[in-house]
């Protein structure tokens, strides 16, 4: 089963590798060869990073939330307008807090894409999320904006840049579409040769529902009335689950920077994220009770 999933990831990479630069493509193929060798030798995981995942072999809880603290290691992300805070540290802290409160719900397990200060590229992050077989993926950022007035939390889902072209493959994709269920195990056949950049299309509707639930909850916290945003974000493209990216606030905004440093506000923020996730899970259960 694990081997089949790894080969599926490799196949997806092969199908997607036409969009890479030559250097990236060589790295990609080298990665595939390494992964397959690991599979053949050990029947084990696709990469060292994935091997670090605490992935339940037999799910103990109905939901598995994959949490991706953005940046990390040599990529510090944004820095505070006034504080010395680095985005990579702040979002790791928030992710660990969020994981803790989610797991107190009793029916949720958490998989962290990173739980320490390590450098991870975007492909690896999505690979790890997919390997975790999560119910959903939430990526946390506390970004920078050229507009120093940008503040509050914004929730992003993947944009479909090729919306005009999708008619030709919409029907086959619809056949593969399966309803969001309470189960954290894959809702799709193990071997799905869908190009990496199209994987998200199976989950656009639940991703929008998840983004809306989170944005509503965060609007209440910040007193904003933002709608969800759609962007062609690479991290979300290959996610084989509902996936969103959350800017929990803007470190480049003086007031956001100040409040994001406070333990009390961090707790409120984590609770707002938790409530958004729980609202989404409750709604998806109502729509797909099985
Ligand atoms: Zn960021």
C-alpha cells in the first residue's frame, strides 16, 4: 500500500516534470530514483522528512489535520515591523499550539509538516501532507505585504488559472470526485495518475468551504469582513485533500506585529483557527454523514 502510494507520487512527478527547469527536473528525477530505491530496499517511506511523520498506521481518530508551519531553516520569512520576530518561528509556535488544542478534541490527530526549524521546499511539504493522508491541510504564515496597511488574517485557496481550459477534462475529474467523508484515509483510488498541478481540482469545493469557515472565524477575531482569496499557490496545487493557506496576520503591520507577539492574542488566534476547522468538519459531516 505504502509502496503503491509512493509510486503514485513518483508517477505524478514524472507527469508534472515537463514544467520544471532542467536543473529542477534533474533533481526531481534523482529524487524519484532515490525514493524508488528506498522503496525497493526497505519498503519504507518516500523521504527522510516523511519518515519523521508520526503517521498512525491504524487511524485512532476520524480526522487527521496536516499543519504546515510556513518557511523554516534558512528561509526565515517575514520579520516584525517593530519586533525582532521572524515569521518562521512565530508560525511554528502557533502551529504547535494549534496542534495541541485540536488534539484535546479527542477525535483529531495532527501531523506537522515540520515541528522544528528545518528548511523544506514546497514540493516536499505537499508530499509530506499527502503521505499523512490528512483530512485537510492548513498552512500557516504571518506575512509581509508591500502595502503596509495590510492587516488582519487572510485565508487563501488555490486559484485555477486554467479555468477556461478545464472543460476538456472536467468530466473525467468529476468521475473521480468522491465526497468528503469523516474518514482520514484516502477517498480516492491509491494509484491516480493525475498531474501534480491538477491534484487540487478534486478538492476545490471543500477547500472553499474550509477557507470560508476559517475566514469567518478570523474575521470575528480581528473585526474584519474579508472574503476568502484565491491565488495560484504552489503548495496547494498538489494537495490531495482540502487545503488552505492562512496569513494569520501581517508582521509588516505595526499593530498586527504587536498583537502577534502577545501570548494572550496567540491563544485567541489559535482558538479562532480551531473553531474554523471544527465548523468545517461539522458542516462536512452534515453534508456527507457517512
Ligand atoms: Zn510566509
